[in-house]
C-alpha cells in the first residue's frame, strides 16, 4: 500500500505535534452542532425509529430517492446496526436471498453467489457500508443513544381519526431508568410520517406495535410465530405498510404486529421491507 503524503513516517520519530485546542472549543464544537440539529429536527419530514437492517435500508432508499426530505433516524443503542453485525448465532457470514441481492450490488459490496442466495463474508461489511452510505446523505440525521419512548397521536385535521404525528424521545439511559428516578420529562419530534423499525420483542423491540395496543390503535399483538424461512420473508416484505395513519412498520417488528413467522439468519426480507417502507413513506408524504 502506498503511503499518503500527510502520513509520512518522519512524523513518528518523536516529533509528532497536534494543532492547539482548548477544552471549551471541543465542547462547543459538539454542543453547537448537536443542539442545532435537535432544534432543526424537532420538525422532521420522516422519522425512522430503529437503525437495524430494515431501518437503515429504509433510510438509505428514502434519502437516495428524496433528497428534499429531512430524514431523522432515532436509535436507542449507542451502536447503530441492530442485529446485523453478525449473520446468525455468533457467526459472521451474512446470507441474503435473491432478489434482495440487487440492493447489495447497488451498495457495491462483494459477495459469493450460491444460486438462490448470496453470502457476504461478514455481516459487518454489509452494515458498515450501508450505515456509512446512509449517513453521507446530507438530509439524513442519526441520533443514537436516544430512545423513542412514546408516539404523538392526535386527531387528523380532516378525518378526525387518530393519527401518528411524531415521536417522544429521551436519552436511552434516562428511558431505562424511569422506574428508579422521579419523572424525567422527554422531548418531541413531529413528522407527518413515522417509520417504525424496532425489531421483534425484546427490552426495547416491537416498541410501536406494543404502544399501538395500549393506545387503542391495534386490538392485540399478533405475536411473532416460529421459524419458517419460506413463509416469513415474503410475509414481512408484502406486509410492509402503513399500519395506522402516519405510521409505517417495517422489518421484524411486523412479525409481532401481524403474527407472522420469524426467518432467522436470512436478511433478504429486511432489505425488501426497508425498501418498501421507503416507498410507503413517500406515498404518504406526497398524498
Ligand atoms: O436498538 C434497536 C435496534 O437497533 C432499535 N430500537 C428498538 N426499540 C427502539 C426504541 N427507540 C429507538 N424504542 C429502538 N430505537 O431498533 C433496532 C432494531 O433492529 P433489529 O436488527 O433488531 O431489527 P430489524 O427488523 O431491522 O432486523 C431484524 C433482523 C432479524 S431478527 C430475525 C429472527 O429473530 O428470526 N431474523 C432477522 C433477519
């Protein structure tokens, strides 16, 4: 590998020097940008809840089709990517069934073709590429370490039917401590379209599906069924839709909403569902 001019070996002979900085400059550099982002994104065009494979695919597709939309991703974890840092169990290769390989080619990721499916050598190659390409879009903002802890639901101006019109957020460490601390009020982000991609049930998962039940927007949870790759993947992609006015659901959260099967370690459905969710978001935005 050829060395770049700015990385010359001579710098490392003990004379390496940094440009000067003050601690306050560092704080202000972060605060100014982050708080300006919070201020601007308090009104977003589309909020995507959850930066797993489905949420990130949705964000990438939406950003590439609609550079005019302010897309805000809220991720509870410090590390975005959800379960897509590994293929399955603790093994690294990632299996993707065709025709979702089209998206992998669009991202420019190398893979091995196994006929009906492809294999990427490491799931982290897929997730890091998708994440970096998504974040490179100027209209995409990611707020991680931030949990969505409620939905904004109000009557639609025209129909008076209940409509999801935003999310209620808090730092994840605060959201996890509501039982141990006195009331720590959250913040809000309004948007005409919310895409929920919070995965199947877990400490935080299936968030919107569960909230829909307690808010009276859904009678009961379907609850995710047992593993069946052949039934699960088409059910998730074809079932990706606006599940309540203003709320699109994608990825494995849908299995809890609809009572469909899980597919285990095959990721084609997360890609297909994320792409479909982006188109649903555009349809709602344009209507
Ligand atoms: O941290 C969660 C994860 O990164 C995030 N999340 C969950 N609740 C949240 C909340 N606020 C903000 N209240 C929240 N973020 O959502 C992300 C979900 O990613 P995931 O990878 O768990 O879900 P996915 O639907 O994108 O991908 C599922 C992948 C699976 S699971 C599965 C099986 O079990 O059979 N098979 C596949 C392919």
